[in-house]
């Protein structure tokens, strides 16, 4: 092989390596996008568990379904409602942190994330941890005290 052919052969090798690296990066980006867009909804937790009750209640509040949200509250929690808290937007998401279950009561800690569109720098998020207090009523877990950002008192209970 003469000197010119050897130089051309050496010059092509880095191009192939670069092409292979670009291909790997493109493949990783495609896989990452597929993972992000196919995550979907979280799996529903057992409705008979404190965390499952909190998950369903939180989803109902975020979706604006007050009737369903109220069905997960104790009578005491319903009686403490004093109207809707319309000045603040509903949380964007609620993440389970921990669950402490006792015989007739439970505490479910959650992380509550709120989003707002306003502000001088565009949309912003605020995250806080808080806890739900639950009681077992007739063998069923019900929320006795939801965290303030997840209080839904828009449905006024009908008293007989």
C-alpha cells in the first residue's frame, strides 16, 4: 500500500467512529423519549389500603370530581368543611412518601406539587410535604384530615 492510500485509509476510520457515536446518541435519545411518553398513569394501589384511598381521593381532587373526593372522607371531615378554597389552583401531582398503618388509624405522608403560570420568569412549581390522617370506619379506610392543599369542600353534605 502506498503512502497516499494509507493516509486515506486512516482518514476514513475516524469518520466511521464518529458516525457510530452519533448513531448511539440518536438511539439513546429515541429510547429516552419512548420511556417518557409511555409512562402513563401510575398503577392503582389497593383501594382497601390507606395509600390506595389517598391515591383515589387525590386524583378526584386534582380532576375536580368533588363528589368522588367526598366519598373518601369521614363524616367528621365532611362536617368541618366550610366551603371551597377557590383562590388556589389544585395541585399538579401528589407523590406517596410513606405510610404508617395502625389498627384503627393511619398516616399517609405525601409530597404535593403545585404549579402556577404567572410570575416574571414564567411557570413555577412549589413542592411541600404533608400528611393525611385516616380512620378505619366499619372496616373501611376514610380520610379524617386531608392536607390543606387537598381539601375539597365544594360539595356541601346534605343533612337529614
